[in-house]
């Protein structure tokens, strides 16, 4: 199954259920409106986001990623 997700928990749950998963990442461009949301998803929920892109786009928030 090709799965559009950034959530490692979804991948893990499907794999545990015996479903072979190919992750297709959802690329989100950081903006001033969503940067903190994306950082929260990455830090608290372990979402697989491009941390380097978050740091480069808004270096003033780089300590959060």
C-alpha cells in the first residue's frame, strides 16, 4: 500500500497489522502561519517532516526543531 502520511504511528500500526506500507511523504512548505504547527507535529507527535527546511525557512524558530 502506498500511504500519503508523515505519521510514523500510522505506518507502524499498518505494518503491525501485516500490511506492507510504502510511505509517500506529504511535503508542506513552511510559512509564517504554519511554522509553529509544523514544529509541534514534528516535536510532540514525531511526524516525519523536513526539519532542515523548517530551520532554513525560519531560522529564528530553529531552536524549536
